[in-house]
C-alpha cells in the first residue's frame, strides 16, 4: 500500500476524532422524516460490518412499486476537512485484502456509528423511486430520514430463500421481511429486464475468494453471482441514477461513474466471430448484450469465462465531473446515461462527496466544492481505486502462490485475460489463479484458450508465472 501512496494506518488526529464520538449523531442540520417504523432490511456479505444501505418497498396500484433505498449518513460524523475526512481523501476507498481490511473510515464509524446496523436508530439519505410495470423509473425524490434496520441478512441465505432452496433464516423472520424480499426481488427483476432491453451487459463474474481456517490459509473458493446479489445490484443502480438526475435538476455539479465505449471493440468482434456471430464495427451495447444473452443460454458453464474476457475488453470505469451545462458520457456496460456512485459512503470517498452535494441541495445551500475542486477529487478517486485494486490483486495472488507453490511444472487449462505491451496474463480454470505468461505468449489475445504450465511463484511479490505448455 505504501509503495502505491496509500496510507495503511490512521493518523492520530483521525483516531482521536473517532474516539471523541460517544454516540451516533442524531441532530442533522436539515429537516428529516421519521421512517423508523418501516420494515427496512439489509442484505450483504456474511463478513460485512460496514452496512451502507437498507431497502424497503410498497406495492402500488397498476403493477407499480415504490422503492426506498436508505444510505447511511456518513457526513454527519465525518465532516468535510476534518481529520477523518482528510485521511479518507488520501485513500478514497477501503482496501479489502484476504488477510486484513484497511477501512477508509475508522471502525468506530464504519462498523458502528455510521453503519446501518440492526435494531439501532440511524440518520440516512433516502433515495425514493417508483418502478413501473415495464421496469422504467417513473417518479423519484431524495430526502433525509431516520431509519432502523429490522433485519441484517446475508446474500447466500436470501439467495437460497428466493430460489426456494431454503427457509428464511432467523434474522429474516421479523414482521414484514418475507413480503419485502419477495416484493423487492420482483421489482429488481423488472429493473434488470428494462436495462437489458436498452443494452445493459449481463456478466457472470466468478470471483475467487481466499478461505482461512482461523489464521491458517486453507484454499480458494469460487463465488458465483446469485439472485440476492442481483437484487441489491439492481436497486443500487437505480438509486445511483436517481441521485445523478436529482443533482442535475437542482443545478448541482455531480461526480459520475463513467465507462466509455470500449477501445478494444475489434477484439470483442473477433471473439463473437469465433461463435459464428457478427457484431457491427461501431460499438453497440444492445448488440453485445444480445450476443452475451445467446451465449449464456447456449453454454452457461463456459459463460463466466466469456464474461471475464469481455469485461476486460470493455475497460475500467473512471470518475468524471458533470454539471447541468455538460453531458456525461454515461456507463456503457450498464446502459445508463446518468450514474453516480452514492450508495457506499462508508467505504468510497466518491460516495461521501456525492452525499455532501445532496445535503447541500436539501439545505438550499451552494455546493460545498467548486467544479475545479471536484474534478481534482474525482481524478484522485479514479487513481486511488486503481491503486487499491492492484494491492488487492497482488495480495490475492500472494495467497494463491502459497497454495500452489508445490505444483511447479503442472499443467492447467487457462484463458488469456490481458494482452498488452506490458505483458500477457492468463487465468487458470481449476483452480482459478491469475498469473503472467512468460513464454509462448506471442500471438495470443484476450479470450484465447491455452494450456499452460506453472513455471515459478514468488509469494512475497505475489508473482505467479506460467509458460505455454
């Protein structure tokens, strides 16, 4: 982390500021609604302690659904330019490595006073929107509120419930939660269907998670997408669009999350051609979405690998500043024009900045940041997010290197995940391990299948080297 300019420890001033907070702040500077009696719930990973959002819904006439997403009010405890805020502006994100999490905010805030934990009253910024029977968003608003989490739920448990494989866990048996999960799942599926009709890209990204038995590194586990994760993702995408449009119509600048048209569209065309499909020479998200949908139906087992190849070619996102006088490029992969990161202020600085912009509008005050200041901060968020991703990837690879250090010389089926003048990289299929191809890489490109031989590992640096077998 230090090599990349990230600060792994909090400065004494930030620690002292967090320690001085005896309780969660309850007196906002703007009017708020009392929504504590609604059946709010959170759904997150089983090890998540920094709960950023809750959701609740209401069935309306004519097939419509009103949805509310409550986002933790972090600004009320981590004020602008305070020591905590200054540290958050250095890293701009929490860093999640297999062995340890380096939170953006002190744990006293992120897992306690500004976390939407179960059975405690918290301040929040609520994003409200109505989903029509076709999945389009018809009405929306943003306002402050007091909320209370009635059920802290876990993705795998709720996925099993929604798929009919298991009953609700004990934490989900609070009054109204069962009905909420069914309602929100229905609305999320409508939102997803509508976005895919506009060209949103469907990816099954199998993520490798490092498993520990206590302090002992045990192995690698493959995590596939599930229905509960899709529920939350679709609600958050919708909420982030509402926030972007709310700021725009209130004449406020905003930080947008942007994914522009793929620079390597030619390679995406080539991959499609290997399946007998033809894509136009101009980047077309709808045509790409339809191609991915056909491949998922035709070969669901292989679709995660195709997903990884295409998403690498689509490219990474970045943060850009939009004003009411400009037009942001939009998010190519999500097929949305208006998209701000706003739903995770405990762990992303861009979201905390957006929250301050929202609260200034709600108070009738000017933006707390000039456009030039926001541009500099957005640029830093992009760079620091890239740095954090590299740190996380290096430590994951170090863990993987430890686990396969005794398998030098073995062969593995693999797919090329990166190809540039800086190097060619592959991802083995079983186990899922990423490394650099050091010999035999000439002529290979993203998406190509190849058999590789593990040639060397360096645990300290997180290096895993392969050669074409």
